[in-house]
């Protein structure tokens, strides 16, 4: 990240802060732009969904496919 202004999304207030103004426990970031910080929750949700999908794929790795039903 560059040395320029950084933006943070404040989880407690739901607002964007220019520079670190609050406790780190309340913040998401840093982000390069105000717009990126405004989308922090949506970005996190999308990443979480992607990671959950990857976890499911990992848990299924090496599981033999189900045997077809041969009883007729």
C-alpha cells in the first residue's frame, strides 16, 4: 500500500474514517480509497463465501464418489 492517505471502515459507527482515528478492534482496513472502505462489509462477505466454498471442496477432497444404486 502506498504512503498516501488510508481509509478505514469503523464497525461500531458504520462510517469511514480518513486515517486511523479509532481503536484497531473497531476498524477494517486500511483501504486505498474511501469507496473501498465503504464496501468493506460487502468485500468481507464475498471473501468469506469464497473461503467457505474452498473449505467445502477441501473437505470433500479424496472422498470416493457415491456408488450407484444397483438394486433394481
